[in-house]
C-alpha cells in the first residue's frame, strides 16, 4: 500500500502544492512540489495536486493507493455517488 499525501497553498497571485508518497512503514518513496504563477482558489489547487498525485502513482506503477488531503470540500465532492 502506498499512501500519497497532497496539499496546496494560495497566497496573493501564487499557488503552490506538495506531494509525498510513503509505503506502509512510513518510508518515503517519492514526491514532488511546484509553484503555479496563477491566481486559483484553494480548492482548484488541491484538485491539481490530486491530479499530480495520480500522475506520480502511474509513473511509478503503484497499484494499491491511499490518498490523503486536508481539503474537506474536495474530499466530500469526490465521495458523492
């Protein structure tokens, strides 16, 4: 099982995101971070970070995944049937 934690931040006209992937023992397997020079709202940047997390998992051919975020509104939208 690979647990991928992603987060994003918005300040002024810059947005940034970070991703970290760990195995079941907490060993860091990889990650990435980036800065976008656009003014997005926080929910869109969190969604972008999720997309980057999925890309990271596909690049490493990880199959059993668990995603973690602190963006409650994004999680609630993804859980809707």
